[in-house]
């Protein structure tokens, strides 16, 4: 700016005025507190009321759980106020004394290593699968969804298990469909392919039963390996029918290599000789049952829900009608009724020589019940996809399944991540309902521990439920935070 002088003006500024700093009440910590907590009379009233509730709730809870709690002891006398001469909070020695029962239930003490190994393998496969930067996601998903369920089943149940043969089929089918056949997007279609692989493996059951009845072949386990291996090769051959000869040979070689690997694992664990003692599911309990029911329901409900959602939107009247009937039936029945019917009523309709494990019946009921709710969540995501996405996929020459697996489902599932995780969290908390059918989950074992007269104190009940609340909160809060992380990572519109 140039100097300007005029009559009657003593001074005219020749440079811009430096900007003044913002008010202290609008920046920094003070500004954040003022704008968010005291920005208006309503916010101020809510802040004061919230502070009052925190002051009334948090200090007593901390006193009970930490400051007034008893941390060491060997009996109820150590948790009685008249014995130690002060106010008593939580009785943590009770949790320490019952911790093994709360985790393993009545699982044999000498076989606890099998449960620990199952938990360790699950964590070792799940954690890398949840971390986006860890490589080899396809192989990791195949191992977790296709092989780990059978390994876990064998470790927990024991005996002469032939589940590895079924795991072979699941793993090879996923590998071929995702990698060699070019399906892609294994995190989306992997569980669905696993379900299909399980069904393909079950198809061989009559042949295995026939060979066992005729006492033909090297043995029941190896008959399973051979027959399911043949099934896997047939599936691979069919899926790669449009591929080149080199890709087909590669697919078959991978299938045979997977079969050989499974056989070596069977031999290493002694599954063919039945070295692992059989443990019936009635001896299971505690956190083991809670995780088995929750993980099985979560893993099974998502692919089933996707199939039901696609079926409800199908143009085939029969498929659409059956999907609608299935969804509306299971959504209209309480989970308690499902568990009660599966445990006590279903055996009345079966032949006398048929026996289905009670835990298996509960797992099937929970999976079907959750799948119906998951189907509606997924259907909401499918309805949010614009018609142009379908038309663009068809213009590229993609078939129905490739269009869904590569274009539509990834977008739909991204939109309904909150609903999916909300269903998972609800399912995890609903596992406590299995107690009504005499399956002692984590909360059931805790209630059974209250009956021990050696730990009968006025604070035992509150201590136990406080510990259970912390455990359930840790799992549910972890799922919620991971859901938020995935939402932020996939929210490409705001980048």
C-alpha cells in the first residue's frame, strides 16, 4: 500500500494490520471444553448432571474393585469384614480359586493343554487376519476358515477323528476358487466358499459309511482322506475347466500337495491311531463353551446370511419364497425357544438309534438363528447399492456370482459393517442363554461356583458378576473398536 496523506488526516497506515490471536476460550483444551461441554445452557446442564453421576458411581466402583478389594487369601475367612477388621470390597481370591473352572469347565485337568493349544492356534491365525498390513491374507483366510475348524474339533474332542479330510476339501476348494479360478476378494467370499466346501465334503459320507461297513480299505480315516481328496480333485477339475492346461495342472498339483500336507499332520498328531483321549462335550464349560458357541455362530452366520440375502433378492420365485420363509420363521421365534426345542424336543422326533450331541444341536440353532438376522443386515446393504453398479458389472461381461463377489458384495458389506458387528456382539452376549439347556458356559460356570460354601461371603456374588462383566466388556468393546477401525479404513469417500 502507498502512503496517503490528505488534509485533516494526521496518519494513514501503509501496511496491513497483523491478525490478532483467537480468543483463549475457542482454542486449545479450554476452547474444546467450553464449546463441547458448556456451549449453551442445555450443554452446561447435561455436563453438570453427568459429572454428578460420575462422582456418585465411579469412586464407589473403584473402591469396591481396587482400593477396598481383597487380593490374597485361601478361603472365605479372608474376605469377611469381621475377620480382617475393615470394609471388604471384591474378593479376588475367589476368582483365582475358580479361574480354571471358569475357563475350562469340567474339561479333564491333564488335557487342558489341548484347549490352550486350540486358543493359541486360533489367536495366531486370527490376529494376522485382522491386521491389514500383514501379507498372505488369502492363505491366512484359508487356514483359519478352512483348516482350523477341523484342527480345533480334533484337539477338543480327540479320538480317531477324520475331520482333517473334510478340512482338506474346504481348503483346496477355497484355494482354487479364490486364487487359480480368479474369484478374488477372499475376505468376502471365503466363509461362503468354506460352507460350500463343507457341503461337498459331507456328500462323501455315504461312501465312507459303506466302505466302513464292508471293512474295505486301509481304515476309516484313510478312506476319508482318499474319498474327500478325490472329491477335491473333481471340484478343482470342474472349476478350472475353462482355464488353460497349465493352470489346471497347477490346480491339481496344489490339491495333491494339500492332501499330502494333511496326511503328514494326521500322522504327526497321531489321529490315525487315536492317541488323543476322547472328551465328550458334556465335560466342556466355561469360557471354552462361550467362545466355541460365539465363534461358530459368527463364522457360520455371515456366509449363511449372505446366501439368504441373495436368495431373498433372487428373481427365481422358489428361491425367493424359501429364503423369505426361512428368514421370517427364525426371526419370529425367540432364541430361548430355539435352544429348548433343539435340546429337548428334537430328540423326540428322531429314531431311537439316532443321537445328536447336545452342544452340536445348540450350535446349529444359534447359527441358523443368527443367519436370519444377518440376512436382513446384508439385504439392507444390497439395497443401498446403486443400479448402475449392477449394470456396469454386466456391461463388463461378468456373470452373476462374479458380479456379486467382486463388485456388489464388497460395497454392500462395507456399508453395513456397523450392523454386522452389532449382530456379532449381540450373538456373543446371547451365548449365556445356553445355560437354560444345561450347557454351562462362562456365566453358567460362574453361577455354579457360587454354590461352593468355602467361598460363601456377602461380596462373592458381586465379585463374580463384576469379573464376568469385565470379561464380556473386553470382548464386545474389542469388536466395537475394530469395527470403527475398519470403517475409517474403508471410508474412501472422505479421504
